[in-house]
């Protein structure tokens, strides 16, 4: 008898029942959105991390940390990244 696969969505739903996990998940949402946007735009331009880093005048390691959500980019750095991608940063509070 085949065992049912345990999906990420099922795991997330269960994990979000834990208040500590739910808090950490919510706190990381902005980092995730920033990372996802940078990766998406960079790949759409067929640009490597190294090429983006060169245009931003930083290292590939810095871009990697930002995309991997382990960096803490300043607004200035985000603006430089956006400029290198032909974009601009817009901040919106809700």
C-alpha cells in the first residue's frame, strides 16, 4: 500500500499552529518578499549573482546572503540593487 506524501503546505499548516513558529514565520515574511523579488528580477534579466554584485559594486557573497535571507540589507543597498536591475525601491506601509 502506497503511503500518502506529506506536502509542504500540510507541514506549514501544522507548523503554524505553534505560536512560536507562527511568530517567526510572520517576522521573516518581509525578508522572504525582498529575497524573492530580487531573485525573480535578476533571473528575468538572465543575470548571475556575480554580475549583479559587479553592477552594485559589492561581492557575490553579499548578494547570496541577501537572496538567502541571511543578510540584512540597508535601504541604500536595496536601492543600489534595484538600480542595477533597472528598477526602483518603493516602500508601502499598511
